[in-house]
C-alpha cells in the first residue's frame, strides 16, 4: 500500500467563536485519527478575506490540516465537512512520498574526465 501525504484546507464562517473553531478542528482531527490517519498536524491560519463571496460571506477562518493516510479516510472527512453548516468551503490535495534512493555507482561518477 502506497503512503500519501494529504493536505486539507477548509474555511469556516467568520462569525464563529474561538471555542466553536477549536471544537470543530478537534472533531475533524479525531475523525481522521479514528479512521486510521497518522501524523496529523492542524494549523489555524486565522481570519482572512475571501477572493469572492461564498455563501454570502466576505471573510473566513482558514484551517490547514496535513496528515498521512492511504486515501480511504478522505471520503469520510469530506462527507462530515459537507454536512457541517459552519464549513463554507474545503479542498483536499494528495502528494506522494518519495523515498530516498541509495547512490549507486558513486565511484564511476567521481572519476575525472580526461581530454
């Protein structure tokens, strides 16, 4: 099974209190952990101006989550975000982890070129 790093950015309504924002981020983080995601990092980026109106909102609270999973957890997370009224937009990106390759034929690459 390939390992992937996923990044989910979601935007919450700007009128939410700090307690509600904390509860929602904890809810989504717990949901990921319970479904098998590891290495979960959550970053609250604060309130920012949106490029365009989304659900009649001009501002939004941006939350960034980075985590490692096989991909089956994404559908569960996005379904939960879709039915949560406080979330006005979300997006998930997937990046493949590249493993370091051992250097082969290092001795042949270090030979000087003769003219």
